[in-house]
C-alpha cells in the first residue's frame, strides 16, 4: 500500500517511477529488484523531507535577518549577520542585501558584495540584475556592479557596458573596472568614448582599462592626455604609453618631458626607455636625440628591450635605469622627484624610548638616543634642504592628528622652512614611559597616556585628504589631491583609530589611494613587526626603510 500511495502522489505522466529507478540502478538479482521497488517510495519521501527542511532553514535565516539585523549596532555583529546569508537560495536575500550596499561602513558593504557575488542559483542572480535596473542610489549601483564582476555571472559584461553611460561618474568608473576584469578585448570599442569623459577619474580609468585590454586605440588619446590638467590622468596616460608600445608616442612623450615636473618626469623617461632602449636622462638630451633620429627611427621589439633590461639587471642588480635626482633632499635614504611632499611623523608614547642599536646612530650628532630626538632632528635637516620650488607640510600623530598647516601645502621658502623647523623641534612623545609614575600615582590626566597611542589609520587618511571617520566611500569624491608623495614614519603597531588591525588598514589605504595615486614611502624605527610598514610601501608605489631597533 505504501508503494501505491507514493507512486500515486508523485507520479509523472506516462512514467512509472518504480520502473525509472529500477532501470537507473540496474540491480543484478530478482531479490534486489524487489527490494529497490519497495524502498524507492521511502527514499523519495526522505528526499522531499530534506528539501522541505532546507526551505524551512532558508525561511528561518531570512526571517531572523529581517528581525535582528537592525538591532545590531556594532560593525562585527552586522558583518556576521550579512555573512550568515551565504548560500541561502532565496531571492529575498537580494532584497535584503541590496539596500545595505549604501551603508557608510565599508566592511559591511564589502560583506554584502561578497554574498551577492556568490549567489547559488540562476533565480537569485536574475533578481540581482533586475535590482540594478530599478535602483536609483549611486552607491547601490556601484555595489551591484562590483558583485556581478566578482561573481563573473553571465550577463555581467552586458550590464557593465550599459552602465558606461550612467549619469554617475562613479558608476561609469566601476563599469570600466568590471569590463577590465573580463579581459574581453571585444569590449574595447565600447570603452573608447570614456577617454573624453568630463570626469578625470573616468578618463584615467578608461586609459587603464583599454591598456589591460591591449587596445592600440588607446595610444592616440593617451598622447593627447599627456597634457591633461589633472596629474593623475597624466600618470595613467604615461603608463598606457609604456605598456602599449607605439612609435607615434615618441614625439608627444619627448615634448611633455620638456615641461613635466615632479614625480611624473621619471615616469616619462621610463616610458621613453621602454620604447627605445636608450638610457638618456635629461629632457634636452632626449629632445636632441629625437630630432636627429626621428626620420629613421624603428621601434625595437619588446623582446629586445626585455633582453637589454635583463642583461643590465644581471650586471648591476637594477631593473630600471637610474634617473637624475631632483632638488628634493633625501629623507632617510629615500630620494623623490616630488614637488608636493607630506611628512607624517609618529609622536606616540613609545617614541620616547631609546634606540637599542645605538651604534647605528652614533655619528648623527643627535641630542639623545631617544627615537623622537633622532626623528625630529632628521626631519629638521630634511626641511632645511628642501628646494624652494617644493611644496610641503608636516603632520604629527599619536592618538590625535596634529598638522603643522591645516589642509594645505606651503612653498619651501626660507620663512616657511624656519617656521616648520621650529615646530618640528618642539615635538615631544605624548604620554611616554616617563609619565607612568604620574599615572601610577593616580594623575591619569597629567600622564596623558590615552593621548599617546598610535592612530596609524587616522594619520594616513588625513594625509591623503580624507576624514578618517568616514572612510573611502565618501572620500573618493575629493581624490584630486595636491599631495603626490607621503613619507610615513612610525615606531609601532597601530593601537587606536577607526581601524587597528594592520590588514584592515592596508586594505582601506589601498582602496582610498586607488584614485589619488599617492606614493607612500614608509620608515620604521623600533623593535616591532615591520611587515605592515613594508607592505604599505609596496602596495602604494613607495619604498620601505628600516632604521633599526
């Protein structure tokens, strides 16, 4: 009777379910065939029960999310709640997460993007694409583009191409990034109009996307954008002409080198070297060479350039040629051609400690072996050597951020240098070990220990022109910063701020610097783990120097 009821309830028209399972398994004996015919209804009911149980679990997860998510006030709990929706096969997941894409907390947005990039079924993916079509929020449209790009869903390329004409420049920029991630060269034609976009960030991204797609159509426009008023766009144009090699770029690059100043001049020389294989440095030398050779010049093959560079690196240990130094003095051995420099100096309590490897600093003529004395002495000396055409500023940080000049760079004339050196001379380690006696006596306020922590995130974000309490989502609007080079010096691990974990800080700094393109050099002093400082420099185009313990 059981077999009859199961078959009657679940039968498909014209198909005997018992015969279907029998033919699929092909039992070898009559007893086995009889056993399977009797067991099939039970297995079917168990399967239906598991499906029902999964549906109940799915319903319970989304129900609990709707009930409790709004009650969580701390970021970790909200992130965990979002991640709990992973694998839930329900269109309602899309409805719940899409609004979260405009949350001010970047960690929560990142979690939502992660789940939306791993949707488990065509139905949920279709719901995500449908949500984009009706969405009015710029942040949400950006988030959906990010999710579809990471998920590599069918239809992602078409969605990104449709977004290239969006009224929001942020959406257009992210659409270009999604197209870039597909590596689909056929999409290059759709991206080309954005080389003329009114928003500099979009022009720069279009250059980068077309370069990754290997489109030679980028060459002519990159040559024109070498004179773009925004230096970040010029930097993208130079990189495009370095990677997409074409003889027509020689004349524009040589011409631009005659007027370009600061960090971009060596990049142009690098582009010219990559096109020609020559080691010329001075603008006049390149101009004279080109005038003498442009009529007969033939672009060497990339393999020939690679061979020459490989041979040079084998004999000199240097992958790139040495270029002329600028008038900006070295800071702890790091030379920069920049004319827009910001020094960020740690004055937390631990800077009061003396260096351990005193022999490394014995010939520096420092007031003492305290880290703070060594650092501020070198800072004063560097400021004194700045060329007058350099613009600069200094930011000191512990728990709070203390800039010398609020929100601006100033010319390195004699008056500004004198004022900056006096300000640097007055820097002291805040709440250091010498204040611990006051704290142990109950004079916590006088000891100022709470103000002597290390707010690395706040210092770096402030240096990049971002309010550290708001994060990259709001900071992206002000990416056209004057600063192009930061020297960041610290003696310890981050201990306070919006982000404290080194990996979190690295992630946020890299995201914030995507549009700014600021070179961040890092200098470490002390006995702490320094991989964090090294990675920050590597991920932001800078150099790392370890001054020792």
